[in-house]
C-alpha cells in the first residue's frame, strides 16, 4: 500500500526542450503546479524535459528519469527532434534523426514500461514549427519548404499523425497541441512560440488549457 500511495504523489512531464525549464518562460509544469494547489490536490510535479531529446533518448533514460520516481501519471511528448532532418550538416543529412517506424516502436515501448510500472499515461503532440531567419538559414533545403509558412512541418506532421494513431489504438488520453496552435488563425505569426520552435508563455498556457482538464479528470475522477 505504501508503494501505491507514493506512486500517486507524482506527475512527470517527460519530453524534450519544449517541456524543459527555460529562462524567462513559465513552463507548463509550473502552471500545472499552481492548478494543483488551487484545486487542493497534493501531487508533486516533476519536469523531466531535456533539450535535443528524441524518443530514442527517452527510451535510454526512462528508468532513471521517470520509472524510478514511481509516477502516478506521465505526460509523454516527443517528436520534434525525431522528425528533424539535419540538412545543415556537412554533408547534409537526408533522413530524420529517428525514422517514423522506430519512433512508433519507441513510444510503444515507453507506454508499455510505464503501464507495467503502474503509471497512467497522457500522450501529447509536439507544437508546430515556424520559420525564422535562423531556421531558414539552417533548414532551408529539401525536404523543407521555405516558401510555405508550414514548410518546417512537412515531416513533423506525419509524426503527430502517428502519435494520434498510437493513442487511439492503446486507448490513451491524447493532447493535440499541434492542432491547438493551428486552430488559432494567429498561430503563424508566432503568437505561441519564442523562436519558431519553443513555446513562449502564451504557448505554455495553451498547453495547460488543453492538458489540465484531462489531468484533473484523472486525479479526481469522481468530480
């Protein structure tokens, strides 16, 4: 019983730099902490986001950074770095850092390990990307399209769709941050992003607007 009680104390956000703490930004985990306090819910929130992480990196650190803490709920958000084709390298890369089939295998492995260790899971999509001058300089080559406002998402959108498929098949709660951005006509003006990649304060508030109702229903199912 003590082990199960301990597990109910923690919510872990498991992701890349869009999850990790950032200077001068109130990331969504901090906003969730405030929501929990306001709702008189005692769970601890742990931010386990690390910049540049792919789902392959997530598999490698899952035991140490997540399972060791015995989370009640784990929010899993990977995809941006998996889908990236490093065309800025010499010679330029021609394939994503993690191909989409391996990405699916990695996500499924993470889900199964978390389930085996008693954690509930929320899958959350990546946010879409936007061109900036720096990103155009680095990524302005095939397969990306600098003439299209959505041209940095040519591969990422496929990884988002694959995550939707996994969530449906495994009957997991799914938070569609990608679509939440795009449902706002102002998204392409950088309303939610600091630098074309990472959420600003408005972007993290958008995450909480979509995530909190699901978390609350999982924590207080009788309400």
